[in-house]
C-alpha cells in the first residue's frame, strides 16, 4: 500500500466535494421542478373549479329566466 501525498489528498477532497455539490444541485433542480409541477396542477384545478362555478351560475340564472 502506498502513502497518499498531501497534494493527492487535497485533489481527492476537492473532487469529492464537487461531486457532492453536483448531486446537491441536481436535487435542488429536481425539487424545484416537482414544486412547479405541483403548483401548476393546483392552479389548473382552481381554474377548473372557477369555470365550473361560472357554469353553475349561468345555469341557475338561465333556469330562473325561463320560469
């Protein structure tokens, strides 16, 4: 087994840190993507509920006028 020099140890530590930073950056990007997808889904659901409410209101007004 050969001894690792101080320089080699620094290179290994920097490489490992960069690798972990890369994982962290990818994880943050993935989380952001999931959060945006979830927010978009919630926004679409609210829009659909709003449209449904407007349709119900139109039907209610229409049925009162035809009476």
